[in-house]
C-alpha cells in the first residue's frame, strides 16, 4: 500500500468523492476486509457494499489483498491501494488553475494556483516513475516560525527572495548538455490552526 497517491482520472475522482465509497476507502486503508465484514461497519447490505467495492476496484482505488473460505463461500479480502488520496487538478482539466495567467507574489490565490500545479506535476511524475519502475528525485522543506511583527515578516520575505534568487543564479545552467530542468516553489503563509474534533454526541 502506498502512503499517498494522486487521482488524475475524473471518473475515479467522482467515485472517491461519494460519501459511502470514501468511508469504505477509509476502512480498507486501515485493514483488508471483505464485503460482509464492511457491511456491518457501514450499515449497508453486503450486496450494496459489493457494488461500491467493484466501482472502487474498477478505478484502481482498491485491490485484492487475498481470499478466504467461509463455509461454502470464498470471500475476497480487499484493501485500499493507498493510505490517503489527493485529487489532481487534472481531474478538472478544463478549469484547473493556471499560475501563468497572472503573477502576483503577494496573492493568496496565485499561491493556491501554484499549489495546484505542484499537486498536478508531482502526481504526473509519480505516475510516470511508477510505470518506468524508476525512482523520483524530489526535495521538500517544511517548517513553521512566528514573526514578531509584519515588518519582520516583510524583511524575512525580502531576504528569502534574495537568497533563493542568488542560489538560482549560481546553479542555473540553461545550456548544460544532458541537464534536467527543475521547478522551485517557495511559499510563506499563515499557519492554519487545527480544528477541534466534532463530538458525535452533540
């Protein structure tokens, strides 16, 4: 099972967004189960669960983990193909964000468009690397800090821009034969506070 995978196909995205199927995916990400086992957990007839499982399997979201005999019946044990899923903007290709339409380094919406492109591009790279049975060289840096003031934040952004720009100038080799282009995305945004879990009794 993969830790995370990207859904690029529009039909697969639609299947995964169905609340019942999303619940089944969550159950099967935790452990393999048969339709009969899942029926009790989600409160649906086994036949209905089977119907949903077949739709998920058809789009590569679940797979056969094994089989077991139960009386005169052979049960298929299914599992999710990933622990979590991300839907790529390619699933909405005609209306996916395009960062090239405008460029505003202080725009939250431009940052969102960059994030969407990052999901799309890395998803495509992962798919291609998996098909070619090759590794994928990537790097990510994630951290948090607290600015004492808006002025400090502005100064940090200025220094960050200057530092990254200097590194780009130092290592960029546009005429290097056999070189490979890479994209750099640097983002700064306020931290989102964790939302408290809802009490099911309320």
